[in-house]
């Protein structure tokens, strides 16, 4: 059985909809009558998103150097947020 719920109602009754998902029911979350997300209970099977062990330490990411941006997007975002 599939339930549909708006984001506003989901916020108000989160525990109820989490309970439905826990029971195995699918909950479709809508915003302005369009489906934006799906809430599913965990079935204990992780085959949908396989988890693989990292092959290198995170520090290696510093050596990559970005994607050719002229400015660092992260620094720009932090700067913009600091201005708010």
C-alpha cells in the first residue's frame, strides 16, 4: 500500500509516517502536488546501495585540485553564508 503526504503534513505527523514505513508501507512525499521523495522502511538488505571500503585516505582528495573552477566553490559558499 502506498501513502501520499505533503511535506507540511509530514512535518506535523512525522512519527505516524515513520511508523507506516516501519510496517513496510511506502510513503510518497509531495510538494505542490508533485512527488519529491519516497520514504521506505529499512528491510535489513543493503543491496540497493552497496558500501565499499575506501581505497585511499581522505587526505588524497586535497591533491586532486578541484574540477577546473576559477574559484573554490566551497569558499564562495562560505563567504556568501557569512554575508547573510
